[in-house]
């Protein structure tokens, strides 16, 4: 539980001051020791679980929903019949590691929303606990139990409210132990970084020695100032500093991958290859061939039409895993054969972004975040056909 979050939000401090046993975990607000009546007319204790909506990284906004989850049996009236006025759904709700609720409740106020978390929590406590008080007048959620606030072990400098609002915090944590390398931080590589940086990946290492130039400003996420361009810094230095305002673990390497340092990539779980030189692709793929590293290679081939009135072409994502090394290697451009396919160097930000999004989506499927029904090793998108196709390993 964040000390700073408590200190900057009077409604949370008020709950603590009044004796409520609160805990903040993975951006959920948990109210422990809430007395309720079981179906056997016994008084037990449960946990109310509410999302947390942030107006700023440290200040709560108004609750985004009037609903909560509950850990315990379904609360009953004093006579043992279900407390139907709050009933919504029952089942197993895996909200996060160690947070599994059994019920989902809905108690909408007359105006349709709660103004604050203090109002929301005390309203639910009152509805649930009033029945327990009828059996035991001493039953009270205000236990005055103290919990030492502990900072969460997170790469982010503020709470990941996007995952908790969507109810996917448990899935988002699947990236927590991963070490990622991105080789090449041009248009596509920078968008890969933008998407990966917003996950819980432990480390993201950037490999590129090129300087930040004006043309990069039209291919990377966000807006680069003229002042920044005049500094003459490398792309990886700029990008690592840019994303350091959001998270930890973005590590710049102001080097190009070559024969002397290529084996450094064997230390990573996933390597995104976002380079336009086929010999570098081949060097990396051969170097990691006997390792457990997964390489995800991207490529764009955009061309002017014959009348130079439009652009046509494709972007490609190829995954090389220990089980698909040979077939993936055969598909990735070689210096002596397919270089010309990707040599036109026409790049536009939307296609860079699409190429990166396809690559990151593949990584997320391989990590179990997304369902993967086909386990394809290559995906291509043709802009002129507006068509997405895939290649799957032989069964």
C-alpha cells in the first residue's frame, strides 16, 4: 500500500482514521473484516474489493463504477435468506495474484454514482453489516487494525490503473519477469518500445548507435522538440529518458549489434529485430539458434506504384522459437537474396505502428496474455489488399 497514495487522499485516510481495515493491492482497494451473515445465520467476516480510479498518478478520482467484488460467502439477511438487493453475479473472479473473489455486487445510489470512495465503501459496509449487527450488536467493520503501508514492487512510477479498470491485472503481471531486447530503434522499433513500455516487463534493453535526426521525429511516437533534435544525442538515449518518466528498467545501449556483441542477446527472453539490414538479422538468428531466446523479426516493404500516385506493399512479423528456427530462418530476408524487397526504405508512421503492433501482439500471445488458436510463426499484412495472412508450422 502506497504511503503517498494515503497521504494525498483524505477519503482513504478518513477510512483508516475511522478504523476500517483497508489495503491497496495492484490498484484495488480491499476492505477487510466486513461482518456479514451466512446462510446458517452465523456472523462471519468478508472482504469488499473495489477498483481504484485515479484522476492523477497520486490522487483518486470519482469511482468509475458503483459495483464491487466480495470475498466470502454470499451475505444474507438476519434470517439466513440471501441479501438480494446487492446480488449481481457469483463465481470465481480472479482479479489479481492472491485476490480471488466469489461474488460481484451492485448497489447503485439514487443519483447513479458515488461521489467518493469513502461514500462507496461505507455504503456497502452499511448494507452488508447491518444484518450482522441484528444478530450481534458488536459486529463492526471498524476494527482499527493497523497495516504497515508497503510500496508495491512495480516497474511503474505510478499505479497501473488501466489494467485494474479492465480487470486484467492478473494477466498483465505475466510479463513481470521478462527481459526484452529491441534491436533497432527506428520507426518500427520505437513503436515496439512504446507498446512494451506500457507492460510490466522487468527490463527493456535498447540497441542502436544512430543519432536522433529530424526524420526520426516523423516516425516515432509522440512529438520531439526542435531543441531536443539539436542536442545531437542517440535515439536510445532520448527514448530511454523519455520513457523513464513513466517506468524503470529501460536500458540504452549506444551500440550496433555485430559479431563481437551479438551473444549479449542470448541473455534475454525475447528479442525484437527491427532493423533494415538483412545481414544483421541473419547474424542474430544464427547466434541464438541453440538458445531458448525467441526472436520476433519485423520487416516493411513499401513501394511507389508505377504511376507514383500511391504506395503499395506489406509488413511482416516472423517469430523464431527453438521449435521454428529453420522454417523462420528461411522466411526472413537474406543479404544475398531478398534484400531488395525491403530496400526501398519508404516508411510512414502508421505502417511502422502497425508493424510494431503486430509484433507486440504476437509476443503477448506467446506469453499467454492473448488466446492463441493458431500459433502461427509469420503474419503479413498487405496494404493494397487490406489483407492479413498467417503461416502456421506444419502439424
